[in-house]
């Protein structure tokens, strides 16, 4: 806890300058994820003694997300990470270890310390002897169900006890809690205000993405929403996914695009470059395409080379890259896009050449099809800019 120098002010008043804050507060624990570090605190990372309540509906991914945080810390911190597991079976724990690097280094306990007559004391004595870098509790409801105070009062006792211990030991704690069928927290709602931070985890049906954000944080941090994906290859948080999805394949795409970009405009080179770029985008966003109401299967996306313009057809998944339109762009020196769209393109290249303008047009139509936009507006321009930023090699 922070201490105060002797104050010259009367009674119980003091100045901020008289507060002495322990040095470890200024050295947050890094999760190796820029997105997670940004939401946990304004210093970037988990603050020692920070108690975070992580809530969400069943299946939203809150336990897996916390397991990733703990696993990454176990690989970077000299102290162990403790995972109090009362929800998962031994088989599920082994499965987690297969897809989350570092999970096998966690100290797991399924022992019901909290059900003893002595209360929580045996648990905290055990934790004191271990001196962990982080403690994860899965879950508050499961622990409280075994406590003599009952499932509701038990949650209050647990939060108060873990908070007191965390402040005393300068050890952060992640408390996992479930939402009920209506989406509200299954327990006393005021518990969200008793902890330092409250993280919510949910599954966004519209985008088919798992998301997380902080709804309250005494240690600053941003309130942005970030996505994460769970698949057979592991758990990818925020930008992790794009690096994994692109991989070495993106180098091949970049080479193909560079060949088109660095030579005179040529129809055959454009067809090869556009085909490679669209295949790359389809592969990279395959999981989301499968859940897109307009396309569904990424294999449905087809390129048609005839016609007078660049356009797409939602019902069939066709993207039309007409040669007449290609020739018009070449002839006018690379002028493409609507007037309101131009500022977004010029963020990447103030004076786009013909090849860059044509590739922007390819992304424009792919976003049209991928997101199902019916109108050209700022929302669509922002989505195109987002994809364009991820494919930065186009503008190099």
C-alpha cells in the first residue's frame, strides 16, 4: 500500500506530494500483447496489486483469455502463476496446454481451500509460501458455492479477501465471474465496483468475433474494444491474428504486388496481382467470411474480368474487375474512387500511381462484398482504410 510522509496539515488532511508510492507500481507486468497491456493500465500492463473482475456469458472465452494472460506471464516472470481451477476437468486443462504456450508452466490447484472450517486462511497461507506473480480464480461462482456463507454472500467474502491479500502482497488477481441467461452478472452487481478493474468478454454475432474491453479501471488504460480468436492453432489476441494469418504467405503476395506496382501498367500483371491479393484476403478472413450473410463460403468469391466497371454481386460472391474500367484508370493517370473516399486513399499515398489506385479499387470491391455494404459512406471508407493499413506492402 502507498504510505504518506508526516504531514504539516492539521487532522487527517495531507498533500499529494506527501504520498510515497512503492516503486513496483511503476513496473507493470507485460502480457506480450499491446492490446491487453493497453486496457489493463495507462502504464501498459498489469499493475502489481491490481484486482480485475472478468465477466462474460458462458462460452465467450473469458477463461481462455485469462489463461493466455497467465501463460504469457509464466514465460516472462521469474515467479510462478497460480491458476485456481474449479471449472475445468483434467482433460480440459490438458487441452488448454496444447493450444496455449506456457499454460503447462502454471501452478494448477483444484483443492477446495475455501470449503474448510478455517475459511480462506489456508489458501492465503499457501499462496504466501508460493509468492506468485499472478493469481487466476476460475470461478467466483464455483468457489462461492462451496462456502459456508452461501453462493451470494460467498462471492462478497471472496472479493473482499482477494482484494485485501492482493494489496498486501502487491500481487495482481484475475477473478473470473459468469453472467446469467439475461446477460447480467450472476451475483451481487456491486462487486464490479469493489474491484480495481472490470473486464467484459463477449461474442459479437454480427462480426463473428470474440471481443474484450474494460468497462471500469482505476489504473487508467483505454476502453477500446479488441478482438481475439480461438482455433485449433491457438489463441490470437488483436494483432496476433493478422501476423499468424499472413505469415510467409504475405511475403509471396507482397512480391507479386511489387512486380505489378514497379512496372508499367499491364493487364496480365494486374490480373495476377489482383487474383493473388483477393485469394490472400479470402484466406486471411476465412473464419469471418463463413459467417457473413452475403458470402458465406470464401470459396464462392469469384473474379470476373469482363464488363465496363469494378463492382461486386452479393448473391453470387462475384467481383467484377472490368477491363474497360482498368483502361480508363490507366488513361486518367490513377484517378479512382469517390470524392469523399479520396482522403482515405491519400493517407497511404498522397499521389497514388496507376497501379496503387487499381489495387485500392480491388480492396474497395472486396470490402463491399465482405461487409455487405449497400452504400458508399464514411463507414465503408474506414473499413477499406483498415484493410489497406494491414496490407501496408501495397503502398511501400
